[in-house]
C-alpha cells in the first residue's frame, strides 16, 4: 500500500467530523428560522433585560479621556515590570560577564521610564479628582 494514501486515510475521521458539524449548524439554523417565526413577539419580550431593571439611557456611554490615559499608564508600568523581572532574576549571572553594560542598560531603561513618569505627573495624569 502506498504510504501517502495511508496518511491521507487518517484525515477521513476529521473530514467526517467537519461534515457533521456543518450539517448540524445548518440544521439548527434552519429549525430556528422555521420555528422562530411562529412565536409571538411583543415589545416587552424584545426589551433588553438588565438584572430585573428597566434599561434607562444609552447602551454605550462615552468614557472619559482619563480612562484611556490610566489604561496607557498601566500598560507602560506593566511593561516595565515585564522587562525588569527577568533582568533581576538573571542579574548575578550577567554581572560576572559584562558588569558595566548590564547595569548601564538597565539604568538607561529606568531613566527613560522615570522621565515618562515625571511627564505623566506634570500633565496631571495621576489627579483622580478631575
């Protein structure tokens, strides 16, 4: 028997499963559209259900720019930790090889982050009451 044919035969169950999945989803959609038209719909059934309360106001309210600023600051300081943790774990091994380069690169990284922190502080990004 040809080895390529035996390898292709291993995909037959996957193909059968794909066919069954497509038939099931098509059948479910067809049954839903046929049976769903017979049901009576009312305005009460079509309203959104919000924990037993009547929905009041818009569904999508606009968020303050402060929300996005806080999110960006979180990402900034989260990335700092992502880079700082592996450096701290491997610091002893790295310091033996090139102490000036390793310490200088992290000091430069921290200076750039500190400048970003000072900039955010001066812009009032940390004033929660506004």
